[in-house]
C-alpha cells in the first residue's frame, strides 16, 4: 500500500469499492479510476488454496490470535484483497513515477488502462484453477487452454494502450515503471527495440544488429 501514499484520502477510501470513476483530486486535477473489485468468493475461487487473504484464511488467523472471527478481510470488507491491492498499486505506481500528467491522460489511465490491468489480474487468478495447459477435444485434437489466448490478448492490449495514451515515451525516462511491463517488448516493428534483448536476456551488455540490404538489380 506504500505506493498510494501520494494519492488523495478519498481514493484510498473509495478505490475498489465504488462504481464512481471520480476518486478525488490529484495535483489539482480530477483523479479517475474504474476500479470496482468483486467480492471474495472464498472457497469457490480457483486461487483459494494459494490465497492468504480469503475470508476463510482471515477468520482462521483471527481465531488463532484470539480475536473476533467476524466476516471481512482487513479493512476492505468482503472485497478480493488480491485484486484490490493490485489495482491500487498499478494506479499508484504510474501516477507516482510519471510527472506532469494532464487530466485527459489521467482519465485514459483510469478508464482504459486500469480496467485492463484489473482484467489481467482476474485472468491470472483464473489461471490458477487450470489443471492442464492442454486439453483434448471430442475428436482427439490437442489444444491449448483458451485462457492463455485471453492472457496474451490482454497483455497486448495493455501494451497498445500504453502507446495510445502516450506513456511509452515517458516510461523510458522512468525505469521504475519496468515491473508493470516486464516481459512485454516495446512495439517498434520498423526499427526494433533498443532494449528488447537487454530485457529479455537480463544482461547489461549492449546488443546491436546490422541490417544488410541486397544491392538493387540482383
């Protein structure tokens, strides 16, 4: 939660729990975030056996500590704590690391980018319930589970939205934003990406390639 300390108190109160996009003022501009989070489904959630924040786990922790085992996780009521903190961190990291965001950019971040990250988080949770990457059709054909296509498409849409909003060029001057986009190469289909191999190979060594053009008339 440290990443949202610079955001207004109204955001901390409403984030994840309000259908209203308006979440208060940020640097004298309106802060928008379409970040409503569903309730925790507890043992019906595909991530239940991994989650430390489910309603059941919270009640067990309270009982172990001799506290009231009433409903609700921490200070977020019955909301999915994993999704709530993830969406908060996304908005908090972007607005904290990128300076001079105008109100139009804030609106696009809150109404377009935040929902995509929310979708990504829900897909990752759903993936934990997938027993096998592949499945066999009635005709005996082996296929990849469709959730992985949805995840690839969502990752691509996130990348495209960064570009459309105009955050890619700003991000280059803000290396702290890297963890939001790890594993998604910067889209430059004509010239390539100067950081592609560096990030993919996790190396500090500079990699360059020479494009050899065939002479005309051959």
